């Protein structure tokens, strides 16, 4: 079998090769480039490079978006690709901005990337996409650029500061004592400005901790863990354990083009429904008909918000793994659903036929939510004499079984009934097929599971680049596959 010779690195061309021939005509990068050519990039601030003409922001946008679309996000890696990857080289028109320029351009253009995200949605709409019927909302933990070891409780940082200040004081006192001893022994001809070894480090540590404490909100709890390297990141529970992270939110319709993307420092999703609905309306000019989201978004205020906004919501009960310890240990205990509420008389009837009347009102408050509830109980002594007691309550309280009811009970009941129907179950079942693959693509293909930029603003910037790139790639594939026609061809 003849072997093809390949040792032709020094071969000369009769005609100079064209960079445009290096990328095949149906490559998604070409469609991405065409779409970016339709967008207004005048909001992007160019980065000046030591007196030389600035790079074209459109080229920088294309390179960064292609990087996010293909999981090449680190500025040094992008710079390397600009020297070795024909698609990057073609997108950059053979220009080679260095990693500092790429890094600054990404960091300095937060409002512009927000605007570009919205512009891509306008293009999608012009191509007949984004028919907002049903949308799925979900959150995902984005690993912060901070080591686990950089986290300590606020109270521990305060102790650390006192220790570091004490160390500086001790070093200065030791140095003074040593100076005095040296003066007495050798005369006072020393300059007296020699710094004791380690003093600069100790002072630097004091400065760093003071700066960290100065950045924290006044209401930060003493038990909250705070990172020295990224004070705004939070310790969050993820599938791979507790990690410093941010909570990235997305809203996705059936065509999997992200219509809202944001990042929060709150580890739970409860307070993200309202901003997500507002974001969808701002970005698309329309309200979705239906919203599906997991149990993390379910709260009384959220259910009322959906009803008032006339958005058909599908938010299920708390997941099995999150139910209370008591319920898990004793699954046969009477649930609240077996107590019948009488709205007229404002009381419950229990399985033993006894009446539970309002006894107290109590406020409940967690870090991210709160409210007021009424507690209903049977008359004194009734529960303790009841033959159902062991199935009704496991607490040893002499007051017997208590039922708590807040102002959103009716919304909860309506939601439970809706999700109990076959239609409700089928609609909720769509959530898994819409939003989970989208988040999977962002993390597995785009590599956004771990952030590069620090701080909440850094996390927001990266999330916007990643979600914009995801949308452009999606549009590119739809155009390349002939599913939709590009706006510029119509
Ligand atoms: S324990 Fe109290 S609330 Fe429970 S069934 Fe008996 S009387 Fe009713």
C-alpha cells in the first residue's frame, strides 16, 4: 500500500492560501460570526494596547463567544488557540490579542454583554423562535474561584484579626526592646528603622482581614462562612459536597434558547421566581403562559404571585429527600391533608372528629424567607386521651397535635390538586427535558461549572457570556440544519 508523503512543511504555494478556506462552509462558527455581524456592538469598550490601534470589539466578541461555546474560557487558553486553532484564527482574522487584552475586554464590558444577550433574543424572535408557551426555570451551583481553605466563619475571622494585630504589636515591642538593649550595649548609632523579620507579612495579613471585614454587609451573621479570596461567594450544598459557589439561574422555553439568565448569592431558589419572571418579560417583551420549576421555588408568596400574574405555574411539593426528619422516621404519621379545614368556622376537624381551633399566631423567619402562621389545637387534654395519639404526633408536648396554617394555604391546595391530575403531571414532567439538558450543555460543553472571575459581578459577567454563547450556538445549529432561516437572508 503506497504511503502519502507528508513532509511538505516547507512547500511554497503558487497562490497565497486564503484564511477563509480554512473553515468549512457549513461550520457553526461561520453562522455565529454572521449573527454577530448583525448585532450592535457599539456598547463594548475597546481595550487599548500600549499605544497601538485597538482591536475591533466585534472580533473580540466573536472570539470570546466561540470560546464560551466550546469550553475554552481561560484567557491564556484563548490566546493559545489564536495561534493554533484555525477556527479561532479565522474568527480573529489572524489577529492575536494577548491574554491580558482578552481578560480585560471580558471584565470591562458587563453592561454590553447584558445588551448583547437581549439582542440575540431579538434575532431569535425575528426568526420565528421564542414562542413563549411553557418555560422551565432552574438554578445550578457555579463553583466560585476560591479554595475551600479560604473560608472561615465571620467570628473566626474576627479572632484571626485580633491574633494578627497582637502579633504585629508583639513584634514591634520585641524590636523596640532589642533596639534598647543594642543601644545600651553598642551605643545608639543604629538607624532604628530596620524592620523585624516577618513584620511586613503580619501587617499585610492585618490589612487583608480588615479589608475583608470592611467588604461584608452589616447584617452578615457571625456563623456565616466567608472566603478571603472571594468574599461574596457562599458555601453552598452541591451534588459533590459543600463548596464555595454562586447560584446561576436560567429560564428556558421548549426550544431551549435561554430567555433569562442571572446569578445570585442566595443558595436556595425560593426568591428567584419573581426576578426570573420580570427578566423574561424584560428580555422578550412577553409573559410566559406556563412556568414549571422544582420544589425549591415553591413558597406561598410565589404561588400567589403566579396566580396574580395569571401565569399557570407548576411547582411541586418538597422533594422526598427534604421532608422533615420526623415524617421520614414515622411515615405513617397523620399528615396535614387528613385534617379538614372549615373556612366558615376557621377550624380543623381531626381524624378523631375533634375540633382544632386557632390558639396562637407565630412569626417564622429563616435567612431568606419568613411569614406569619396560625397554630390550631384541640381543647386541652383531648389529644392526650385520644386513641390516635401515637399516629398523630411523636412530640412529647402536653398540648398534643398542632396544625399550622398561613395566608397561602388555599394557593397550596390549588397547586396540589393541579399537580395531582394526569395533565398536571405531564406538564411538570417537561421540566426535565427542557431545562436540565440546557444546564448540562452549559456545564459539560461550555465548561462553566467553575467560574474564572471573582465576586458577584464577575459571576454575572461569565454567566451572561456563557448563556449568550449557548443561544448563538443553538441558533447556528438551527440555521445550519435548515430549521430556521437567518434574518439576513429573508
Ligand atoms: S391526637 Fe388530637 S388531633 Fe390527633 S386525632 Fe387525636 S384528638 Fe385529633
